[in-house]
């Protein structure tokens, strides 16, 4: 039995620094800024949305 859980949503981005608010407006969560710190991806600690750096993206900046 495979107990690996997938992220509920994966979003490709062009910057290592991203913001997440859950995407649900009033039903979302507080806005947080996340930094991949060279790892190429990061999961939101509130909603588990996964942000993945697009292939060939520069990474830095906003």
C-alpha cells in the first residue's frame, strides 16, 4: 500500500519567491511568502499547495 500523498495542487512559477493565500478569498488562509532557497519547489504550510520552479526560470526576484 502506497502512503505517498500528492500535493492538492501544483503551480509552476518563474520565481523562487512566491506568495500563497489559499486561493479561496475569505475561505483561504493568511497570505504567506515562501522562498524555495534553491530547492526548486516548496509546499505551503497552510494548504499544501506545491509551487515548482519552471524549467529554465531564472529563480531570483519577485
